[in-house]
């Protein structure tokens, strides 16, 4: 009976430990490419809880459209909308000003939203605002299409690389001018599935 009691009480801890070890095995190769962890899962969860509560309070009863900028923002958006306790519409857009690792300044839309934005409150969710080219373009475009308001919510804000005169309305964290990956951020399509945001080792992307 005592043994059963001990096992039942230790089970949650054992399960959590197993999941952690399994995660470490899965990410071992990618972890080796990371110079340092900037924001871990616990920090991300705490900040997303705060931002989601703020958005829930602001948009209560307004039925906003949340537009996720593919592909980088999909993980952040998914975790955010699950925390937002309100009625909303979710849409997707694929737009970028980047050619390789450099921003051209010319924004190209590869996949447009399907929703009618006229008279609607729009929340753009993005993984990171750096030059600001894409988000400045999208905000202007959505307002031209008749959106009632457009708010930009970013997981990360990187002001050191800003070119456009624009700031996120809400940023979860400020990012240094470093090559960041994880939680949706990638290098050559990889590292998006890391459960944290980390600084990629220079030798990985400079070769």
C-alpha cells in the first residue's frame, strides 16, 4: 500500500522528467548549434499569459481577426490564441521582404488573407520585427482594405535593425542584434521547433 502511494505521488514528476529527457534527446543535435538560450519556455509562457490577458481585455466583444504572418509566427500565434479568452477569427498571410538572409525592402505576398477586413479590428501576429518593411506594408495594406484598426503584436522586437518608422504595439521581448532561432524562428528552414529562443552559433550560418 505504501509503495502504491509513493508511485502514485511520484508519477507526475516521473512523467515530466521523461518528457524532458525525451525532448533533450530529440533536440540534442540542434542544441549543439546554439550559443546561448535567450528566452526559455518558462519565460515565454509567462509573457504570453500576460499579453493574452491584455488582448482579451482590450478586444472583449469586438470579434477581432488575428492574422498570423507565415511561417515564423505560426507557433507563437497558435500558443497566443489558445490563451485569448474571446471570440475571434484566425487568418494567415505569407509575406516577406527577405531574399535569403537579407531584406530587399520590397514586400512580396505569396499567400493572402481570405477574410474581408472591412470594419474589422485586426491583430497582426509576427515572430520578430526587425527592419519593419513587411509589417509597415501589411499595416498600410489592411487599413487601405478598410480595417477598423490594426495592432501589431510581436514575439520579439529588434529595434537595432529597424529601417521603417514603425514600432510594434506589443512586443513580448526585446531582441539583441544576433542571429536568433527557435519557437518559430529559423535558419534555412531548421530550428523552428526548438522550445526556446536561442542565439545560433556563428559557425553554423557563416560556412
